[in-house]
């Protein structure tokens, strides 16, 4: 389990993410919704490619964690849409884009 830290009025709160083991090609963080078909397709593609990644289903988080996760998504995807796949904490792939995901993982 991977953990991001979130500050809450003088205390620390943790955002728990799920980890999928695989080949470490890039640091991948997927922000998804549990009910989103495109999010499921993104997870399936990453699994098929056999890469390691972390993910969180934002809609299943508590409200404070959800607010924090949405702020993280908006850093890379100002529209706040899902899925958002953050690559190496530098860039994001917005929506399900099989070609772009494969290109990023090949480089």
C-alpha cells in the first residue's frame, strides 16, 4: 500500500492507495472512479501490459481524502476528469488513451 500525506488542521491524515505489482517502467498513479468504465479499461490495460502502478478510486474515499485526491488530480488535469494517469509526477494522461499509455511506457 502506498500512502500520500494530507494535512488536516494541525494533524496529518493519510490517503491510502492500492498497489499493483509489475514491471517498474515508470512511476504511475491512477486516479479513478469505481463506477467509470474508462477507468476500468485503463486498469485492465495496465494489468495487460504487466506494469507496476498505484491507484485510488476517488469516489470510495472519505470526504476529506476525496477533496485531497481531487486537488491532486487538478494539478495535472484542470478539468478534474477521470481517469487521470499521472506519470513520474510530471505529466498526465487524461481519459482512456491506449496509444498514449503505450507510447509513454515504451520511452
